[in-house]
């Protein structure tokens, strides 16, 4: 992924309102991010915990969306799978995130939702060589395939949200 600065972040958020753009808070790790090793950059807003951001590259340029987290309803005693990184987590660590569509359809109230790791750390999760939990099925795919799958699904989700944005 290409390196981004704060002004780039704000300009990539294709579904953000003017108010949301003013309110964007970057995580501390933003300033030490190794962009060359990422396919996407995502974080929960430190000042507005129900808000998250997801930025990836579409067509060679950065594109991002503002996410809204639903209240956690999952149980720690049940498993859930993130739609982006396909990692099995305790149910309370996967949250439904929705994103207002870009353009006129978003202004009408249309949105897209999917279940994502609640900390939005999918990029780090697929790169960890951690052993599976006792109830987790051993992944059959290679780490590189997991990374490529995450990148593909992330781009597809952001493109779907921004579909219709002018």
C-alpha cells in the first residue's frame, strides 16, 4: 500500500460527511506504520469508539470508508468468523460494522454491513503465526493465501460501499 499522510486519509474517505471528516482521529500507530507491508489500514476511532475507518487501494489509488460498529451482542462462549480475514474469534470479538454507501444512494440512507474483527486488526491477524485455539479448526491455507484473500475481500467491501459515489 502506498504511504499516506493525514490529509490523504481524510480525502480517501468516500462515504464521509463533512462533520465526520473533521472528527477523524488517527491512531498513534499511524505515525509508525510500515505501509509497504499492508494491503489495507483500519482502526477504531480513539475518541468515538463506535466509529471505525478502513482504507485500501482501488485501481492504484487509496480509497476508504467510515464504518459504524453495532453494539456487541455476541457471546464469548460462541465462535464467530470475520468476513474479511476469515479468522475464527470468540463471538464478542467480531462485530457487525455498517458503512453508508457513497454518493446519492448513501444520502438516501443505503448502507452495507459485514462482520469484522472488533479491533479492525485483520491485517495483523492474518500475518500472525499463532497456534489455533483448542476449538478452532487448523487453517488449511498458506499464510500468503490468507493475506491475498483478506486483500481481495477488503477491496471488494470498500468498492461495494463506494459503488455509486461520484
